[in-house]
């Protein structure tokens, strides 16, 4: 296939960026989107030009690193996949493809398509853990009875890969789907009860301090999430936050 790529190029956070046009004339439809970018970068390096900087790691839809805004959608046109799982057969010969970084005040651009998502790390550090001592002689998990529906809900929440698609999709740049998923996976289980009140209070406080917007229930986050994390988690987080406030 022949494609025209309009890619955001920005040398560093202090300089203005712009869309730059690139043409690829022999794109393999079976290539992944990241493999297509690899091909482009190889051509740029051969020409003596700077390659396009973009994040990637596992390329298996697990790590959440490959966060790109493709034709106006986080991770591209398909649902339930990360950018690395998007294949070029999803596009047509002669298409123009816009490729941009995730846009949010809390995700400043580092270079080109790479953004700083360490705000998510700081939110996790604020309360996304348990204090139960798991070293030495931990209690066998099978001795703690948990209803299957509860265990399934906790697991579904835990599938969040922290890619930031929810933030990129939201008109308010809200991180509430991410935060609520991290809160839910622990709030649903007995191991997470010890820090239940402090966890939700501290993580929500850190989320606000990072500059993320609030949720207005448009639902774009759930639609664009590669792991299809449910909006029910936001409702659960709100309940946990209310309980923490009432109980002091």
C-alpha cells in the first residue's frame, strides 16, 4: 500500500511542534502499526534524518507503552486493542493517516509522539498497594473465600494497563477510569480492606494535583480503552470516596 503519514514532530517540551508529511510506498498490510513506523524510521535513518520517537515495549498489548492518537482516536480505529495490535490491513491504499501524541496537560510531550505519563506512577504510589506482609509465610490465597463474581470484577479491573487512552479520549482529560480501576481491584478484595479509606482519599487527591480533569460521564473512556474497563469502576470509586469521607 501507499500511505501518506502526517506525524507530529516536536524536538522537546519547550519547542513548538508541527505535523510533518511522510510518504511510504510499500506498506505490508500484515505489518503492525508499530512495524510500519519501524519501516519509516529505517528509511529516515538511511537518509540521514532523525527518526520519529515513539514509545513501545512488549508489542503484545500488555505494557500500555504504545499510546498513539491515530486519526483522532487513541490506539486507532479498532476497539479493544492497543496500538501494537493494530494492523495496516485496517487502512486502504492511498489513505492519509494522522499520528499524534496523547494530548493532556498532565501528559506533557517529551519528544515527537512520546509523552510523560509518570503522573500515573505517582497516583499508584499514593495508595495503589497493600500493606499485608506477603514475605515469609503468606496465607494461601485459596483459604480466603471470595465469591466468583467479586473475583471476576476485581480481575477485570486489574487488566488496566495504564496506557492513558481514557485520558486522551476524554474532553476533560480525566483519569478517573484509570484511578477507579486501580482502586477497584483492591477495594473488591479482602486484602485491600486495610488501606481502603486512605487509598481512595490519597489516590483521588494525587489525581487532582496532577491536573487531570473531572468525569462528566460521556463514556468515551470506556469506548477507547484497549481493555474495555467498565465505567462501573468510577461509580465504585465514588462510593468508596464517600464512605471514606463519612467515616473520617
